[in-house]
C-alpha cells in the first residue's frame, strides 16, 4: 500500500516527474512548448504559484506552492494526464508517458535556506547532466532570478526577495550562491543482463509508420498553436542566455 503524502498548509513543494522507462521524450522542442503551455493552464486552473522550473530531456523539476495544500495531487494528476495525452498524440504513441508516481518533498515557505538550496539545485540540473556549463538555460527559470525578467509562468520565491534590500542586491546574492555550488554528475544508468541482446533485437524491429492520411497534432489540436508558441516564446526569451539566438527557434521572430 502506497504511503499517503504529507500535505501541509503554508508549505511549498519540490516536485519531480520523470518519463516512463527514463526515456528521453522531452528532447523535442514541440514537446517543451506544449509542456510550458500546459503548466500555464494548470497554474491558472488551480491558482498555484510556480517558483522554480526546469525541463530536462527525461524529467521535470518544479518548485511550487498550491493555493491549498490538498490540491497538490489534483494539480499533478491534471498536469500529467493532460500532457501525457498531448505528447502521445504529438509523438504518435500510446501507453504511459510519465513514470509511476511523481516525487515530492515539502517544506515551510519560511525556510528560506532550504528554498534557496532547492532553487539552486533545480537551476543546476543542466550543468549536472553535462548539457552546458553556465546557468542560463532556455527551459529553466534561472534567467528570471538573474535578470529579473517576467517569463509569464514563474515568480520569485520570498527567500530570494529576502536576500537584499533591493532587487539588484538579491540578484547579486543569488549569483554568488550559485557560483559556490558544485553540481554532482548524474549517475550513469546501470547496465542489466540482456541489454545488448535486446538492443540487437530492437534494430530488427520495423519502425512504426504514420498513415499518410493521419493528421498531426498541430492540425487537430484544440488549443491554438499561436497561443502555445506565445507562452513558450515568452518563457524562453526571458530565461535564455542570448534572446536573439533563442528567438530563431520560433517561426515568428518578431
């Protein structure tokens, strides 16, 4: 029997959800656009506050505060259900997209030290995975803390605002906190018996072909593509290292 989650009023929660079988299903830019759009819809639907966010290739980190502590399961159920249905249509697949239960740990909003350490850990994930060296990353909200930008989805945690008498001092203090952090490399996935033989069998399997008459998600999707792209574009340009280069990922660069 699964243990019940401890849901405490006045707490924020570090939530991690991972793709099924640890597959790298979030590498496609379209999937990340959809996820950002879904997160914004979820935030509005449940009146939650998002403080930290990082979309990796096979998992996602959130630091959030539900309007009601008991809403956390409802939030994650809706978000994971909605995105799983969306991704399966986009990727022409079926079955579970997310892996079992999401992981969550809560702590008081007043615990500023833990909040800052959690934010730093979330923002350091791309470095720990050897995806980049710096802190700016298109799909984490580090840029909103470093450049005081508005990405349309997240806002600053009170712990960040308590770092200095002015916002500039808060930024300076958070930068120094991040510079002192030494990300630990992610452990390599262990090899299991039979992996090599199975890999050989997979090569012989036929790749599933999409029917010529099958429409793509973007042709039948009930959310306007322009709205999805607008949400993603605002988030990416607010958090990326170089907005001029990042803007080239979008069809409309105006």
